[in-house]
């Protein structure tokens, strides 16, 4: 079967267009709705908390039924339906419950679609970056478009735009072809045997720490820039620049994977993360430094993410891919995002942005030590493509 390139790419486009509408501007909408930094951090932490439970549950169901696409269609529909509740919600209580409700389904969708993409690609996993880059393009289109709109439109357009984008995700999922999951009487390696690997747990801790470091950026970067008098359109430009750098990396990722090991890509990405968070924390008055910091997103997210997807594929194999992607999402983006959102919200008012981004730098330093000692040392795991 030929690879449904445009339908897979279309899903990533609209999924990350939604992220590009939500992530940079939702904190601004929450602040405009009357919430303080601690409450904003708590709401993002609740969203991260759903990412701990939902992907694991969904991954187990998907691997046991083999109906990954049907699950994606259901979760994406319910995500759009529940998120629309924000158009009518008033007060912290309702925002919290709607966040939990839509987050349970929203955070179930992407890990399973990653598994679907890898099933379609089969032995052509090197083409993943060329498909995934359309997600980055969608992010840029959304973040720039919404940034321009917010210069003369009220923040109320944000929940409307997000709900529309989520509906488009569901529509694309309806035309994406199902996958034929290979059936095995028993897996060559059992899931419990895989879970005993020290390298696997070191890998998960490394990515949990990287997510702890990214959380202040995801939650408070736009508020941070607004405090220093950056306009909404300029804020959108800085977010878009980061993802543009990521796209360039994705375009050349096949050549990078041929030349460098996954271990080298991961370690380099972590080192550049240290530089990035120091610049953002202490160099916000210098626009050219912020430009450089955003270009580093190619490594700090793009390189690290591609390395993670390939490592998860290697660790878990085809039989446990749904569970593997779900475990990765749950413990890193889920647990890491929840803790990171909470601590950044709590310390943002008390100690300031410099302290919070310095903590992010410290987390990356610890992640580098763990990755250097334990992750990717076996030669068989060092290459993602031949």
C-alpha cells in the first residue's frame, strides 16, 4: 500500500495549527479572563495531568483492539465538542473541569496518530520528518495569523479559533486510511521485559526533565514578552521563528540521521537547551538574543523530538508501539508538563522569570548527565535509518 502522505501530513498540519493557536495565546486569554499566574499555572498543570492518564489508557486499548484510527476519530470529535464549552464558561471552577474533560481526549489523540504514521511508513521511518514538518507549517500559519488578529481583535477569538481547528482535525481523521496492524500470537519481547530496561527508564527521565525545562516557555513566554512591551504580532513572530527553524531541521533530518547517531543528536539538543533557557531568562531586553534563542528550538524541540520518536520505536517494536508512544507521552509531556506548569506558575510571581528559566537550565544539565551515562550507548540503537 502506498503511503497516504498528504492525509497524514494534513492531520499534523491541523493538529499543530491548533497547538499554534492554543499554546502561545491561551495564557493571555486566561489572564484576560481574570486569572493570576498561580491559577494559570494550575490550569496548565491540570491539562498536563490528563496527559499522564489518557495516553496510557488509550494506548492499551489501541494495541489490544488494533483500531487506532477509530479511537483517534472518537477522541478528536469529543475534544472539539468539549473545548467549545470554554465559549460559555465563567470562573475558575468551570475552566478547571472543562480543561480536564477536553484534555483527556486531546492528549489521547497524537500518540496514537504517531503510531499510525509509523505503521504506514513501515521500513521507511526516515520519511517521518518530511510528514511531521507539515505540523510545524500549520503551527506557523496559526501563530502568525492569530498574532496579527490579536493586534486589533479581542482575545475572545482564541477559543473560537481553537474549536474550529479541533473540528478540522476530526474531519481529516475521517479520510485517513486505516492501518493493518501485524498480528502476532505472542510478541518477540514481552512488554514487561522491555520495561525492565535501565536505558528505557533513563530515556524517560531525560525527556521528563526536558519537559520540565520547556514548561515555563509554553505557559508564560507570551505573558513574559507582553510584560516587556512586545506586541502580539511580534510575539507571534518569535513563536513562528522557532518553529520555522524546526521545519528546516525536519527537511534535512534524513541526512542528519545518516551522519549522526541518535545519541549525538540528543546530547547536542540538550546542550543547546541549556544555552536557550539562559538567554530567554536573562536576555529578554536584547531582541537579537531572543531571535537566536528561538532558532535554537530546531534542536531543543525538533532534534530531541525526532530522536525520541525513533528511540521509542526501537525500544518497543511494532507489537507494543501504541503503548510505547503512550508511555513516552504520559511520563514526559504528561507528568513533566504537569509538574513544570505548576512550579513555573508558583515561582513566577514569587521569584521572577530569571529564577524560573534558571531552574529550566538546571533541569537540562541534569538531563545531559543522565543521557550521557545511560542513553543510546549500544551501537544497535544508535542509528534510526540505514
